[in-house]
C-alpha cells in the first residue's frame, strides 16, 4: 500500500511544542495523502485542477484507443454538475486481484500506482499519470460510480471521497464492452466545482486531431450544447485548423507517418504567406510546450532538407546571406506527434521530451519524406524557397532596425517614453502600468492613480496589427516603440523577462466596440512578441463601467446593458423613476479622476481580468482567425457567434 509521510510538529502530534519525536510523524494511508495535498497530483485546486479530473479519465480512454481497443469516447456534463466519461474499450478488469484480495476495479480506483501501464502487457504506449489518474479522481470526488461492461455483464461500484461504499456488484446484462466513470468533484477540495464546457471542448478536439479515427463526443445538459469530433485526416486536419484564416502557399498539408524502433512518428506541416511560426509538439498525446528531442529533430531536418534542395536546384544563387533555421519556419504551421514506450520528460512542468533516440528518428524520417515531397512537387517547393528567401531578407532588415532601436535605448528600457507617467516605486513585484488610449483618458488616469506604485502610458491611435507584420515593421512602428520602451523587457532577440519594469501590465480601454478592438490589437502584440507575460500571469484587462445610474445622492455603476437595466428597475421600483439619471460613458476621458479611481484603478474596489493561456492551440487559432488576412473565415465566425459575445469588433 502506498503511503504519504507528513511531518507534523506540535501538541496535536503528541509532542510538546518544538519537540521532534517519532510520535510527531503522521502517516497518511491510501488516498488520504491525495486529499491532504491535492495540488501535488493535479497542479492546483482552482479551475485548472478541476478540469484535470476530466483529463485524467479521458487519458485512460485514449490509452485504450492507442492500444487498438477503443473507437468512441463520450463526455457528458450532467445538470447537477457531475461528469460521466464513457468509452467502448476493454473495460477495467473486474476479476479478483490475487495480491490485493479485491477486484481489479477497486484496486484501480483506490490505490495509487495501480494500473496496467508499468509493463508492456496491456499498453505498449500510454499517457496520463501511470496508475495515478483514476484513483486521484476518485479521492477528490464527493462521489464516484464506476460501471464496467464486460463479458455480457454490467458491473457497478460506488465510492465516496475515495472510500468504497458498495462492493463490485453485477447490476445487469449487456452485449457492449467498456468503462463508464461518473463523478462529482468535492466542494471541500475545490475552489469551484463548475466545469467550463469550452475548456473541455478544446481539449477533446485536440485529442481527436491527435488520434485519427477516434470519435469523441461531449454534451452539456446545463445548456443543451453538444459536439462530436471525428477526424479521419488526423494531423492534416489539425494543421488546416491552425491555418484557418491564412493564405496557404499549397492547398494540402505535407504529411508523413512512420514507425521505427517502437517509436511512431507523425508530422504534418503547411506554409502560409504570413509571418508567424506555429508549431505544436506532442508525446503520447501530451503537449510538450517546451519541445524536446522530437522538436529538435524536426527543426534540424527542415533546415537541412530545404537548404539542400535549394542548393541542388540552384535557387539560392542570388542570395547574399546564409539561410537560417528561423527563415525556414516563418509562415509555417506544423504538428509533430510521437508515440513511444517509456517517455522521459524533463523540466519543472514535465513538458519537454528527453528521449535521445527520438531526435535521430524524427530527423531522418522527416528529412526523407520532405525531400521526396519537394522533388515530386517542384512548383510548391519553389514557392516555399521563395518564401524562405523573403524571410531571410526581412531578418536582415530586422537586424538593422534592431540596431537602430538599440542605439535609442528602447529595447533595454534605458530610454523611457516622454508620455510615460511613471511611478516612484522601483520594485517590479509591487508596481503596475496602465496602457490607456489617448491623451484625455491618459490625463484622467494619471490624475486618478496612486503615483507610488501605478504608472500610466497613453497610447495614440490603433496599434499595428502584428498578425500581418514582420518584426522589422514592429521595431520601426512609432506607436509600438513607446510601449516596448516603457515595459523595458525588449522583444525578439533582445527580450529578457527579468528586465520587465512592472509586476502587472493592465490594458485599460474604453468599454465600447472601439475599446474592444484596441484590447484585441494589444493582446495580439503580447501573444506574438511577449507571450511570457501571459504565461506568467502578468497581463490584465481593466474593467471600466459603461454606465452611471444615479438617483439623488445614490450612484451606481453598470458594466453592461443588463446590469444597467437591473439598476433602473431597482431604483425606479414602485413607479418612482423620477429623478433617475442614466449616463453612458463614451470613453474613459469622460470620467472624473475620482470616478475612474473608484471603479477601475483602486485595488480595493476594482475588478481585473487576468489574461490566461490555458489553451495555446485555441489561442493560436483565434488570433489567426480574427486578425489574419482571410475575410471569409472571420465573417463565418462572427455570424456563428454574434449572439454569444458582446463588443466584438474585428
């Protein structure tokens, strides 16, 4: 039995204060340790940790699919907030476990590190937590019911907070096979137990892309929403999804699939005429955000193969610079997926693949397939090489622009913009900067702020849409340079998060359509050139009110039309609407400094929205769709979602 040992010092442990004796050691048995320290197993007890419960059970289902036994997975969010997850795999073994003297179901659901993934008998390849996932979900649920359909019978067992409440019972007959896990998260553990449909949807879509032919359905009984994913094209459809909204250089993505030394490799890539490099890598369906050996192998093959083809066909004869790896990846969307026994992950977040053999396998397989494709498609090859040469020339132009801005002291924060109303405090962890549109709003914000820790930077006009611009244009843009200079961290080769001058970067735009567009442009800039600010939780959106509802000396602020109407009904109750005044703020500049402080800037009373990057794939897709070149996908998105959003402006 697995045990977690926790050291407790104090009277409760049977020792006098300050003593450290054997009876001060508390032993947490079974799943007690999971409930005591849930963050060790699921990351946190907030929204992300809550959704990790679904991910762990779904990963088990996908492992069955990778083993060749499961073709369908279904996730249902029930009206009471519980979730049921069902697959048509082999089903958890229901027989008696000889070593533990209990059924296989009870072993899997109540014991850590109990599963079929430690040797190669049941699973050659798997993701998830290797025997931890199901038991952790059980431990952190108010209740959990497991049904196994196997050998013509339906078996069921109920658990509460990890403890069995029934034995494994036969409750019916069936011709089907598979497992259903139905659980409700424990409100004693989690800060919220409300699942987000969109978050679940995005992860399931990603898994369906990575496992072609696997059908994954999700329904939400609370709203009636439902969606089914089935991608017979797998990674090819994944890349087309990433490139939606972009002008493609070739209509069909390049695709390769192969297996060597028990390592399965899939790669798909497609070039567009944009400037962003979009690469996602996975190992056993786990996103490797920090890359690893598979990504290194892919990049090496790409640079070597394209250079060799270009030189072989005399396509670089007038080029006066060496083609760099980054040139070969500009305007490329790609997905690399490897599946292997015993993946070794590195890094604090376990998101970097470390298996050394994978680099050579991915490099050789990618190089061979890409070279064959280029030889068979010379027109596409020429378009790609022309794109690469253009990227190299732009890189040279960016180098010159960077040298110029370096001399001005913009990239290292040595030269601060004249419009910046800086704060007196210099500790980045205690300071914040408001990015405000225009002189009027900037003036109000500068008067309203606490000069000790709050800085204000007025920006003028709509920023450059960096989705449609290379870094040389960014470095030469007079509206972006003050922003880059004020933050002090630089961009591109000069970026250094440690130089960031403020602990919070707050976008404060008007609460209208124009303000929404400005926010989107600024977030696009941060996503493309300072993504670490988002990843580290440093980027925020201020929430200024849209209306002032006033009656006599009573003043109330409303942040949308519904809130305004509710206030009007409340203040005008019993027909007493006389003297009721409703003011719509056309901009932040219309608010008095004391109103702006009270509603939007005072840490005691304001509401800030932190910009998170929970789903990098969805973020990539949305920024491309909303800010990219192609109009039709953007129009289709607006027509589909017009009733679901407010203040959407493209």
